């Protein structure tokens, strides 16, 4: 009898370990979205992706009632979590007191034919070719969403960062308002886009100033490159124009996220306050 009970106990422990292991594996597949702006945007745009919500006392007292009510209607779980637990769930101390575990959104390969049709609305297209730091990706996404850029194409550059816990946190909700696509065989993608877009690359020197760009019949597709090496030669050769932000010369270059903010603001100002990249004169 004792041996039988021991066998049952061993099986129960094994089942418990298996359950914990499966739960851990499932959690690893989920995106950890931290910070109130990012979590609020996620629940506003794609609440069906949220699986669980965790928050601290400060958030419970002031901010999360509406978010919890929405999750309750969807029969999704939410609860208060202590400081140590919240840090463990988020994977960082920089969680802002709230973390959502969510299904990641797939980044689909771009269809060049569909992409060419995007140009009909006259809006700017943003492409990243080798931006490797997820914090920079998040900061660029935040800026792009702020200026109304609807889409970002991520190249197949081996260094190119994709959506991650860190990029979602830094984007502060910006990634929820952008469509993300993967540009496989990137130079070929650019070749297809040139029929509908004016392909503009960025470089630290030898490019034209932004002020020299004039509105044209084709909307602009702006490409930003790697933090250290910039854009590959093949990408530069596939572009219509190259622009450089002039500086004092004391510092060689700007952070790529800062570059994105300056250029997107310049393009937004040039094309009017409505939407970044929307052509002001379709006949020029």
C-alpha cells in the first residue's frame, strides 16, 4: 500500500512539473507588453491578443479599472502582483507597474504588388535595413505613429531587429498603430517599389540636405540603416536619392532613432500638417 501511495505521489509530482513546464513554455511564446501607454494601446486596438494582465497597487488604485472591465467581458484573467513577481513576469525592472501577456502579431512578408498600390494614398513608407537595437526600433515606431506613418517594412538584413518585449515597451503603444512587414530579398523589393515610390536613403555624409528634396508625383519611401555601419552599398545603389542631416561636425552622426524623428518631422512639415507623407500637390 505504501509503495502504491509512493508511486501515485511520484506521478503527481511529475505531472505538476510537466504542467509548470508547459505553462513556462507557453509564457515564453507570449509577448510581454509593459507600461501603461503600451498596454492601453494594445487593449484599445487588439484586445483579443491579450491573455493575462498583471499590475501593482499604484496601477490598481488609479488606472486599471477600465482595462480590467474589458478583460472581464472577454473572460481573460487579470490580477494584482507584487513587486518581485511583476519584475519576473515582465523580465525587467522597467515595467511601469503593469504588464500584459499577449499573443505576438505576425510580421508578414511584403507582397510587392500590394505595396505598390499603397502609393495611391500618397503617404510616406518607412523602411528599416539593419536597425539592430530593439530600443531603437521601438523609438522609431513611436515617432512613426506620432506622425501618422501607416507602415514599416523590416528588411532581411541579419542585424535587423523585430518586434520584442523591449521594442513594445519603448514604442509606448506606437507599434499597435503600424502595420509591419518583412522585406525578403530587400534590393528586389526596392526595385519593385521604385515604380510607385521615390526611394530616399539616409547617410552620414555626401547626401543632399532634406531641404533640397522637392515634392514629386511619387510619395517618398524613406530608408534608415544600421546604427554602426549605415546602409549596405547594395541598398544605397537601389535608391533614387540620398539625404544627410547637416551638423556641426563635432559629432559624426545621430542615433538612428533621432535621425528618424528629424526626417519624419521634416517630411511632415513639407507635406502639411494632415498626415506625414501625404503629397500637397499631386500634379507637381
